[in-house]
C-alpha cells in the first residue's frame, strides 16, 4: 500500500468534517493501543460530532485511500482498536439515546454511548440492554457490537448478536443502509432498486446458498462463539439477518452509524449463591448440573484471582463472604420478588447437595453484598495484571469458548499445558455457558 498523504488528509478532514481532528504525535501515541498487548501508531484520530460527520470522515479517507478503524471505549483485549489507520473515536460526541419504543422493547442509539449510561437513561422504562461485559462502565454499544460482547448476564440474555434489531451501516465505498432480518419480500424490494446495496445482498445470498450446508455442519455449536464472521446469521432459519452477520466483525466490514437494540425487562429481584469447590476444574464439572436450574448468571473464579485481589486489598469484605474452597461458582437467580429468586436458588442447592458436585455454600440475598461479590469477578482481569511483588503478567489467553459439558476437561488440559510450558494464569470464566432466554440462535443448551 502506498503511504498516505497524512498532511493533505488532515487538512481535508479539518475542512470537511464536523469534529475534532487530531494528527499530533501526542494524540497518535495515546491512540496507539487499547487494552491489549499490541501497539500500532494510527495515521490520525477524528472525533466526529454526529454519525453524519463520521460518514464524512470515511468519504474523505476514501479519497486519500486511507484505511479507517472505529473505536469506542478502547477496552478490547486483542488489538481490535490498534492499527495504522484513521481512527474514528465515537465515544466523545456520538453518545445519544435517540429514541425508545417501550411497546416494542427497542431503542435506537448512536454507537458511542456507554453501556451503563444507556441503562441509566433507560431506568424509568423498566427495560435495559441485556449483554453486560465486565467493562460496562466504559464499553460503548459500538464496541460491544464490534466484539459481539457478553458477560455475566449471558445466561439470561446471550451475546450482542442475540439482542440486535437493526443496524445503520456505512461501507467504505459510501453505501449506507439499515439492515437486519430480511424477508423474501424485502429482499425482492432491495433487488429491484439495483443499487450497490442490491449487489451486496445478491453476493451475500450467493455466499449463503453456496456454503449453507457447510456452515450448518462446521460452525461449532458453542453458545459463546464470538470468533469469525457470523455467516450462520444469513441462513434461512435466521431470516437472512445481515445485521447479525455484521455483529462481531470488529470494524473490518462496515462502520456502524446507529443501532436499534432489543431490550429486556429489568429483573425485580435477584439472589446470589456462591458455591465453593477444591479446584476450578471441579467447579467447572458442576456447571452442567447447575444449568437446568436456569440461573440468570453463572461465573467462575479461581484461587489465584482471589489471592491477587487479597494482595491488592480489593473487595476485602466480599472476599470474607466466600465459602470454603479454592474455586468458586457465582450463581445468580432472578424472580418477580425475593421469594421467587430465593426459591429457585434453594431448589438448585438441594439438587447440588444430592449430586456428585456437593459444594460449600454462601447464600446472599442482600443487594449490597451481592454487588460486592460480583465486583470480585469484575475486578478479576485488572487484579491479576499488575500485582505488587509479582512479575507483570499480560493477557494472552482470553475468552475461550467451550461447551459446558467439556469445561472441566478443558481446564485440566489447559493447566497441564501451562505446567509443561512454564506459564501461569488466573481463571475467571462464565458468560453464555448454556442457554439464552430469547432467540436460541447459536444455542447448544444442555
Ligand atoms: C478488564 C476487562 C474485562 C473484560 N470483560 C469482558 C467481558 O466480560 N465480556 C466481553 O465480551 N468482553 C470483555 N472485555 C473486552 C471488552 O471490554 C468488550 O468486548 C467491550 O464490549 C468492548 O467495548 P469498547 O467500547 O471498549 O470497544 P472497543 O475496544 O473500542 O472496540 C471493539 C471493536 O468494535 C469496533 N467498533 C467500535 N465502534 C464501532 C463502530 N461504530 N462501527 C464498527 N465497529 C466499531 C472496534 O473497531 C473494535 O474492533 C473485557 C476487557 C477488559 C479490559
């Protein structure tokens, strides 16, 4: 690729884009990394004031043959936000909740809105956006769409792809449209227009028809599969969902200008049970026995993570609540009232005491205590990254997606590999370990 005329590009962006244009060394340095181990100095950074202004950025970049990359909170762990490109930072200005439809349980947002901010603004409606990565205080909806994120709530609400209505997207060539599930009538209508979008949809249909059987056969049936493009969203059984295809595409296919999100009701009451086990693999062995009780969240943490939090004096009161053991499963149940949530938790506990996975137990039904214990999990990655008196560690093995019934074996084999090659790691795991309440799109529910 020929080098980009950065001075000319910066000049044109300043003339034609409503937003901040930063091509100075300091800004480029600041945007050269995300939460990953990677570093690439960008060509420059633009903070557009509106989605239309972001579209202008891409039009200018195209004229200079300059690559572009979107950035939300920049909390990606695998270098998704680092590249030698023009970086579009959505998080400063494009943060609006544009509309809410409480009957349809949907809302339309700009991509830079932070998840916690969105849910705070939705609070009066009794609705919220379901997926919740541990970075919920910083991650943006655009970034969550880019990564197909999920987190502790994934048991109930799945990944982002399970919660997207439609996306307004822009291709590098300037083609701009709303997309989502596409009925045959809608497809015919798009075809009739004969524009660039029609050509694109035709190609996607062709791709789907050529490879449908192989996609069905070869895409792994793992609930928290977030790697690769969601080609399975294009299958007829998923209504040729073009938005679904684009979720998780990490800024490599389109720029998302707006998103229509599907919302879920806020649960009135929750109960948290913490189960203690002698080791993380033994805890993982218990997961398939827990899933039929339909927890709304299920997360695991191991002894190393707890030790690192102790060294850093993080969450001391919550750590004191943990039951005996070297590894813990945090299992949360929801209900219309406390009795219902508690009842569900007790049913699961009775079953576990009668199973081969007898745990030690801490039962919490006061919200403050529960929040603190969840923080133990959420603080996990940060807690293990820089521990006083320990060598720094770096993220490198993240977000493996494993079928629930193979989790224990997987962790045993992974530990053996660590041992063989002299690595160490803390374990925090969870997410879509089993089922989703809603579309059951990629479900391999046990
Ligand atoms: C401590 C820690 C814990 C984490 N825990 C979780 C977890 O529990 N679950 C989880 O899923 N992830 C987790 N992550 C990863 C990350 O925080 C999430 O995936 C988060 O949703 C990313 O949001 P962001 O706004 O920071 O995205 P960014 O990192 O800014 O971007 C993510 C991707 O989306 C693309 N993108 C952003 N905006 C747009 C747009 N408008 N159009 C097109 N593409 C766009 C970017 O180019 C990039 O490829 C964790 C990270 C850390 C550091």
